């Protein structure tokens, strides 16, 4: 019983980070599925990645806003600004990922097998993107205002 309360205490302490990681993994899985569906259809990796990005951003915004960071933004204007900041941050991380994909697919080959090389490049990009997106979400987009924390 004591062990269970210790686990719950840790979960409560790191709940936001745990939820971010869970939904980040789900977003990444969704992104990979969409990416590889389009790659397997013969669509160029850059186009496939952009389509996967749009699907991932929509899913991530909905889950991050409502489940992970419990946004308190009220009114159309505040919600629009929040969504615009979210998309802007994701555009920044998309550019970072595209640069990494280009670097590890077209410039520096990490593995001789083309498909495996793309997978490795995509994984490296995903790690960088998760870190960038968490920082942007936690400290900019869904940042709790002092008045929110006192409620």
C-alpha cells in the first residue's frame, strides 16, 4: 500500500510531463504511420513528412490543450492566439526536422539501406522535435499565469 502511494505521489508530481510523454509518443506514432503510408505510396519524403506533420499537429494541439496542459484560455481571441502560437512553434520544429531529414538522408547517410536510413533519420528528428515542442508548450504557449496558479 505504501508503494502504491509513493507511485501516485510521483505521478502527481510529474503528471504533466508523464502525460506530455504519453501523448507525445501517440503523436509520434500517428506521425510515423501517416509518413510511412505516404512513403509507401511513392510520395517524396518531404511531402510525406508535411502531411504527417499536419495530422500530428492537429492531434497534438487537441490533446496538449485539453489533457496535458489543461488550458484555461477562454474566448475565441485567446483560443485563436493559443492555437496560432502552437502552430508557429510546430512550424519551427518542422523546419528543424526537415533540416535533420535532409542532412541524414541527402547529405550524411547513417545506414546503407535507404528505407532504414529514412527511419533512423526520422527517429532522430522526432527526438529533437519532442524536446523543442515541450519547451515551447510548457514555457510559452500553455504557460500558467500567476492568476491561474492561485485558483
